C-alpha cells in the first residue's frame, strides 16, 4: 500500500480547505496554523475549547503510553487491524481518521500493518485528539501520520472525505462523524464491555456496577446502520505494581474511585484481569 499525506484538513474557523505553505497550513481567507516543531498542527481554536487544557492530562497520556507499550492490549490492536482490513476496498484510496487517538498506540499499529501490505491503494492517516499532550506524544510514535489537535465535535476535515473513522474508548459524536464520512463510510467503535477490568473495579469500588453501555443505538437508525457487533474477551496478568498504577491512571476510574479504593489498588503487585471490549461497525446511511 502507498502511504500518502492527508490533504483534506480544513480551517476550524471557516471550514475552508487548508494548504501547506512553508511551515504553516493556510486557508484561502488567510487563517494560518503553524506546524509545530514536532510535526503536529493545532486546529483547536479557543472558541472550541470548553476548558483551558481539554482532554487527557500529560500524566494520563504517559500512563496510557507506558501501559500500552507492555503489549497487554495487543490483542485489541490485532483485532482492530483485522476489522479494518475487512472493511477497506482494495485498490481504492482510503482516508482513516482516528477520532480521539490518544497517544497513538492503536493508530500506529494499524499504520505499520498497512505499510507492509501489498496493494495499489493510497492510504492517508489523520490522528485527532483534543489533548495537546496526547498529540505531542503521538508524534514521537510515528512521524508519517498527520497528527492534529482538534475536537470530534467538529473534526477539521473536509465533508465527505473520510472512509473509515476509528473511535476507541473515545467520544462518539454522531454529527461530527456523519459530516466528514463519505457516503457508505464506516465507523469502527471499540468500547468497554460489561466485564471489562472487573477485578480492578471490585477493588476500587465498594459496589461494582455493570459498565454503562454505549447509547450508540439511539442514533443508529437515522444516520448509521449497525453492520456488526463483536465482543472480544481475554484474560491477562499484570505483574508489576507500576503497570497497575498506570492502568488505574489511564482509565476514568481514577477520578471515580474512592480514596480507599485507589489506595488498595495502588499497593498491589499483581492483578489478574478480564479484558472485555465490544467492537461495533457502523455504516453511514
Ligand atoms: C480513553 S482515551 C482513549 C485514547 C485512545 N483512543 C486509546 O484507546 O488509547 C480518550 C481520548 O479522547 C480524547 N478526547 C476527549 N474529548 C475529546 C473530543 N471532544 N475530541 C477529540 N478527542 C477527545 C482524550 O484526550 C483522550 O486522549
């Protein structure tokens, strides 16, 4: 496959197409966005921010990077590659958008898989996250992916220009995703299933509630059809106190758990865990 640079980024202020000029991206109305020294571009204007530093903090990003680098979630990356492969059309150009890409572990794995595949398609990769710290970290994983600070609510990408959106443990935005997907384009959603990390949850909460399931089906009938739902379950052993702490910090449980619960988890040396995630494929109607 040929990897090509994404040329479908748009100005977050007026929606016009961005062209690269020297070390900037520029729209026809003269709005300019610097390409940072690390290679990413910030397309999140202040008026699209709901807080000063939106998205995951640097500590969360680094914890996730350290945890994912152990390979404990490799099965999820492999399943993602398999699912995406089943939905791309050979010899046709394809733009991927990872919406809420975090520090880029899964997108980088997908990129490396396709880079080595035979085929005449031109593939472009856009990784989008609202957290600047996440995007800065992602640039260190992969210099060929187009990394962008921006929001899933208004992805700064041309309307109807994306073939496949990935949204892993992220923030599904029906309106934003619908706009940028080509007709017939797909979304691959990966969300926690009911048993996900249940052993950790049993330690940090006095009472364990079932993981809330995504309300994706509410929008499914009008804008998207659900093509496939597939649970992926496996068991892992996390055998270092450091990694247990990274896992806790990279999940929303860190903010929800009680002080006592977190203290109990923080001193563990090993933890047997159930990983339970649900892969869904949606198609734009
Ligand atoms: C749980 S993390 C998952 C990251 C990555 N997909 C992964 O699985 O490793 C959720 C990510 O969504 C980002 N995020 C939160 N709100 C967002 C928004 N409105 N638009 C884009 N990204 C957002 C956070 O900064 C964070 O990196």
